[in-house]
């Protein structure tokens, strides 16, 4: 058994699937820790209700790896900005 469950299942693009899952987990963790209201998250990340629900439910397949990285970068910038 590997560190990548997608590879263990023999899925195509297992490395990409693993990276996307890890990035999305980080996004979800940050949102949970900061308790940012849904309305603010949507504005901050430039997403709609449906996309917010996909994030909240851990649906990494809906987003490109680049989009997920962008979300993480935006949240990191918000964390380093004075409030």
C-alpha cells in the first residue's frame, strides 16, 4: 500500500488527484479554523454558492489544481494581511 489511495485504486492521474485532495483539505482546514462567513468566502475566492458547497463537501474533482492553489494562495494572503 502506498501513501496515495488513488494509486492504490489504480486510478488514472493518481498523483494529480492526491495533490488536489491535499490542497482542498488545506483550504477547508483554513476556512474551518478562521470561521470565515460563507458570504465573505465567496467574495474572497470569487466563487458562487454551488462552488462553495463543492469546497465544503470536499469535491476536489470540480476544480482544477490551479484553481485550488489559487484559493490557498488567496487565503494565505488574507492571513498575512492586517485585519
